[in-house]
């Protein structure tokens, strides 16, 4: 498992990092985002979906559980915060989303361990201070 660590200092840098990483993430079946509230997970997703050519800007799926973004490869953006466990994810069709060929990006991935297929990219966000984030990318 290869691991890279990046530091960002604001939302714009987090979005730019995602754009830079898009070529290595675009063929993954899923991107699992880990980290607490306000870490930059949605900003990262916004940068990634923009770089992948999605036609709708990414927004937080907190209340919808999943947002879908059309583009050359559809992106499905999940928020696992309100899901009780992995069973709830399967109840909303997780396997169908994966089998559709869409790139599945999940926020709060720590809430649904064991659901990610081989080839998933893990991205861990850690707060260094109010503005600075350490973003660790693990290519599995």
C-alpha cells in the first residue's frame, strides 16, 4: 500500500490538491474519506468532481445521504454520518452503485468499515490547526 501525505492551508488548496490527484483516483471503484467535521472532505470532493468533468458542483450529501453528479464517469457522493451501520448502506443500494461503474466517494467512511471493494483509495484528513490539514492518501 503506497501512502502520500499532503498539507493544505485552506479550502482552495484542498480543492486544488483533489484536482491534482484526480488522474490517479479516476479509475478507482471508490474513494473513502475519513475525518471529522470541517476537515475538508466536501471541498476535496468538489475539486475531484470538477477535475473529472462532472457538470454539477459537489455539495454535502448530509441530508440526502447520496448526491449523484453526471459527467464522463458518473460520481456518487455518499455521507455515512447518519447511517447506523454497513447494513443501512446496503439497504440504499451500495452494491448497485458500485456495480454501475460510477465512482463512489464516501464521507465518514469510518462509520461503515468493511464495505469497500479492492482498489478503493483511502484519504484521511487530520486537523493540524484551524486552517491547516494533513491529508494522507493511501492507494490500496
